[in-house]
């Protein structure tokens, strides 16, 4: 009994749903009445609802304390994995509301906000890189990190389940990411689409994502040649700009790649071949990573009204003007299941 009590106390201290003032009375007699030898503190704490004070603090930390109600925040922090356990332990009680539908809606909204942000900011970005960037901005890792940053990790109610033929395994990382998606869905339902978009930009899309590492080229010289030909420009030529230590053990060459008289890129290396490779890669990065200036960038969802009413009625001040569409990427090479590498 002493070992079970110590184990329960050490586990309960990790959960915000258990007040520290009541640790002396743990474990509760009602939990040990059935079979003390099979008592599980992890299971018991998973079934405890978060305190209202912690949920209220969560709502104020994200800036919607006066909009989101305590039951809604509790639902956002309850994963559907606890339902079988709750029905087994409390068959006569009404099951709690879970965030399954909210998480699905929030995931769709985050995908919309991230897709329009990436494609509008970088109109020439290849399709696969756009998908990778969207995943980096609003993927499971980012959603789980946002939930930790806003202090919702200790409010999560979930249960680890193994994978089956029909459902994948439910891990802590997956359950935690559902909180962030559910909060976006709640803000959309309680306020408006622009409010949800502002929340997504503040907590998700304001992060720094290095898109340069997502652009990989098997042969930058061939990709650059195909890209320049698509634009109807002269064939790119490499020119040696600077060099030092050609006959030494550590030479450095600086090569520029030109289309006619216009310099497209520049690179350096310990050999001419390496410098030429980096110069072609730099030229492709300059093209694909061309960013739309923030002062002229206009997102489609920014035209919706922030007041109650018909969201499809736009005024003259909200008229949307679409930007220029980017060019399609060059397809060449062979790799992967589709046997295509997008350069």
C-alpha cells in the first residue's frame, strides 16, 4: 500500500488536474475500494477533468478568455482516446465531450491559412516544397509545440492506445497536437474566420522556417538550363570571377553563372566544378525563393468581414486583387515512387 501511495503521489504531481493541496489525502478511498492491487495512478489521473481555473488561464493566455467558455476549453483538451476507458470505469455517467470534430475542423483551417500564406509569399515555390513548408508551419510537430507553449500540455486528457488494422496508435504527441487544432476551430466557431486566421498567424505562421533546406537539386546545372529555356532566355554560362591559391592545398574559386549579361547566381568552392555547382544552385534559390513584399501581399481570407453577418458579402474596401501566378517547376530526373524529381 505504501508503494502504491508513493507512486500515485509522484504521478499526480505531474498533472495540473490534481491540486497540490490534496496530495496528503491521496490515494482516494473510492479509487482503492474495488481492488487496491490493480490500482493505476495513470489511469485515474487520465479520467480527472482539468480544473476550471487552469482552463480559464489557458483562455486568457491565448487572448480569448472572454470568448471561449470553460466547457469548450475542457472539450478542446479532451482526446477521444479516453472514451473507452471512461465508459469502462463509469458506465452510468454521460461521457465527456471530446475534440475529435474540432481537431478535424482546425486542421482544415490551419491548412487553408498556411497554404495561402506560403503560395502568396513565394509564388514560384515548387509544389513539393509548398507541401513541406505547410507541414513545417502547421504540421503535428508545430501543433504539439504550440500546445506546450500556451501551457496546455498538463490539461490534456488522453489514453495511449496501440495501433490496429483500422486505426494508428495514439501517442502523446498526436493527442497534444489536437489541442492546438481544436483551439483554432473554437475561435472560428465563436468569433469569425479572420479571428482564427489572426490566431494562426500569431502562433503558427510567425515562426521562422528555412525553406532553402527544403530545395534539393540532383543536378542544378541541368535544372537551371531547363528553367532558363522555359523563360525564353539565353543559355546560362559560367564565368570565373575570382580565384586564389590555385597551386596550393586550399584553393578558392568564385564562379558566377550568367544569362547573357545578367548574373543569375554566384558560388564558391575548392574546385571549379564545386563553385559552378553552387552558383547554379544559388540561381535556382533566387528564383524559387523570390518573396512577395509584405506591403503588397494580399491573402484571400483577409477580405472576409470580421463582423457578424454574411461572410461572402464584401465591400469595396475588401475587394480582393489576386497576384500573379508563379511559373510551374521543372520536372526532370528520376527518383522516388513517381520516378520524378521536382527541381
